[in-house]
C-alpha cells in the first residue's frame, strides 16, 4: 500500500463513475490537508533512502517527481522536502 493524495483518489473514483460532488465531500472529511501532508511525508521518508549517494539536487528532483506522480500538490511536496532537508541538516 502506497499513500496517495486525495486528488488522485478522487480522480480514480470519478473514472469509476462516482459522483464528483459526493466523492469530494467524503474525501475532504476522510483526508484533511494535515493528514495528506503526513502521508506525503511518510512516503518521502521511505523513498528518500533510494536516493542516498545522489547529489542533493538530483535526489530532491527525483523525490519531488515521485510524490507528484502520487498526486500530491507542489505546495505539499515543497513543505515535505523542506521538513526533510531541515531534519537532515540538524543531524549532521
């Protein structure tokens, strides 16, 4: 199981014929913004290990693309990456 953004789940539901208004309301209740950001962060923390040894900018770009393919917004991804970079700098 890989976390995905509410937007991507909503699109999948619309493709299956679920009314967009209904799916939107349900997803807003089930996946509030803070929960979606936590899911993106969890996924990023797991995935960042794959990019060890890569130049930092390359790793950041690959991680951004990975999260974007999971449907997360640019804003959510940037916040997630800032959190991860800040933590890595604190541990050094």
